[in-house]
């Protein structure tokens, strides 16, 4: 599903609310029948860890961790004994096998976005949110990232909800929701 709308219309805020990263001033958000805001922040974090992947517009990579360590992090939080192998395999899947030990500052924007994508998919979440996944990328790199995101989404059978300004990306989704002045249309 694509969420589209003008800058400042509330697309990223909606994604943050759906993921339980932002707290609404009113209303509820239910995931698998659970009101996520009836949970504590720690409980929401556990829920996100089990069910959600998130690709942030600004990547949100940890500067002091290498590419492989950034991708390993959600697996390590789950105490996955195969964290390194899974992270390396997923980085290979996104074309970064030769960049495993590089820190984010030594990666291009496209490479950083692919690390973020690998981190989001490595836990095989049933629900993946992506906030402007191509917003800071050139056209060719952006197309490669989107193609990869849709391929991984199909392979994993997950639900993908993405925020985009690009009508061509939105058209590739099964459903599009438009936000105008904070209202869904």
C-alpha cells in the first residue's frame, strides 16, 4: 500500500503512529487486534521487534557500527545465534557483500539505504513500513532500491506500507491512500 500526499500533510506522522513510534493525541491503533497504545513503550518495542520492519527516510544507521553490525542488531536483540550469517546473507542479497565492514560514513546514500533495507527485512517481519525509501537517492539508485524492496516483499510474503511522493512507485502498489491536510482520502 502506498501513502501519498503533499509535503507536510502527515504521511510520515501516520507511519510513525502505525508503527507505535509516535503517540496519538486521540484514537487507537490496533495490530493483530491489540491496541498498541494500551501497551507500555517497552511492550510496544517488543511488538515492533516481533512484527515490524521500518525503513526510515534518513536511514537511521548507527554511525559506530559497520554495515553488517547495523543489520545484525535486530537479530542480536532477539538473541538469534545466527545473526552474523543472516546479516551477511541479507547484505549479499542487496548487493553489499563487499561493503560488510564499512561504516555508514564510508557508504554512498544508495548503499546506506540498502543497508537500512537489509536491516528491515533480515528479521522477516510480517509488516514492513518504508518512509520515502528513495527520497534522497538519484533516479537509477532509487529504482534499484524500489525494485529490490518489491522483490523482497514478494519473496517474504510480507505486507508493505510505504510513503512516497513518486506516482510511479505508488502505481506499483495494490492500494493507494492519499493524505490531504491531515485527512485520509
